C-alpha cells in the first residue's frame, strides 16, 4: 500500500514570489528582504504567544515576516508604501482569509493607533531609512502606550544605541528614551547574508516592552535635558546643560557632580534630574 504524501505547503518560496512579481529591493525605500523561513519564524516567536493576537507591521515587502506572523496565528495589519508589493501580499491574504489587512500608505503619515481597538504588538523588519523615526514616535506617546510590545529589526549600530548601558560608546539619547519607562533588549543578531540584497552592515532584532512610568517626570523635560547633555557630550554637564532653566540647580539638588559628562549618567540619574526640573 502506497503512503499518502503530505499536503504541499500552500505558500510558494519567497524567492519565487519576488521573481514572479519583479520585486527588486528599492534602495530609495530602504528595502532589504529577509527570506530565511526559519529565521523569520524565530523573529515571530519573540513577542510571545501570537495566537489570535493583533500585530502591526510596517514595510512587509513581499511578506516574509508577514507569513511567519500569520503562521504563528496572528491577525496582521500591514502598511506598505511600495505598491509593487501589494499583489504579493494579496496572494498571502488569500491563504489566510480574514487574517491580513494591507494598507497602501506611508507609515510616517498614517495614524497607526486609530487602526486598532485593542493594543497590538508591533513587529517589523523596518525600512532602514525610517526605522529610528518610527521608534521615537512609538516611544514618545502618552504612557501607557497603545502597543503591547515592539519587535523591530534595525541596523546593528542602531540596535546597540537602543540597548546601550551607561558608559558604552553607543550610549546616548536613544538609550535613555528607550529605557526610562520600558525594557529594551537585544533579542537576536541577524547576519547581513540573510538578506536579499545583503546590506553593507549587520542587523539585529530589538524587543521592547513597556514598564511603569516614573512619577513626577515630564517627557518634554527629559527630552530637552538629554538633547542638551548629549548634544555636547564631550563637555562637562555644567557647560552642556547650563542653558536649561533649573538644570544646574537640579544637578546640585540630586547630588550629581557637574564636572561629569553625559555618558557617565545612568538612565535613573537622568530621570531624577528631569523629575526635579519638572517640579
């Protein structure tokens, strides 16, 4: 008796999808396509159980990460600016009926929060040319945020800046912004060879989850403080923040030596300074 062969995978290989739709990655749009199915599945597992969870994805391209998220059980809303990719994503939606909503638009222009009734996870292989701008937008919202977690691909040097510790060469404003009221960790490195075409730099996935916001701290004050401190990071704090009203007094009240430099202050020290300045 001949054994019945297993059913074939309804999803064609991503390379076939890209070739059939003529989807050469666009440098102007910051595109680099990730094709390794096993790697994409690992990324989709980072946020946790996605069964019937809402996920927001920016720049799905031919749908590599999109299919991994759908296979994990997620309901995906994807925003894609490149209209060449829309037919390929439509085919993916046919395989997962009712699970994929594709919006042809610019992620920098839309009101993403308005697309959801609940709190989605955000997962994306972000276009390199808008990744940092989107991250800052998502971190700058009123707390607690409209999203549950962020699982985002960045150039490795940007990822290092997000998760950097005090004193690291990469430590700066982005680390303070990402860590003062959330937890940021490097979830996994991704070699440049995993992409088509391979970028010139290495990449990494960062995972960020919200934490309670420190009381008595105004985000605008912290933003001004870190802008001044790291804008002249080689100068002593007494020079770099002297133009900010109340900054020198805050240094004295918190007990921070004004001859220190910005990269030596911990996130908690910046928060405490901002709290005093916010009072």
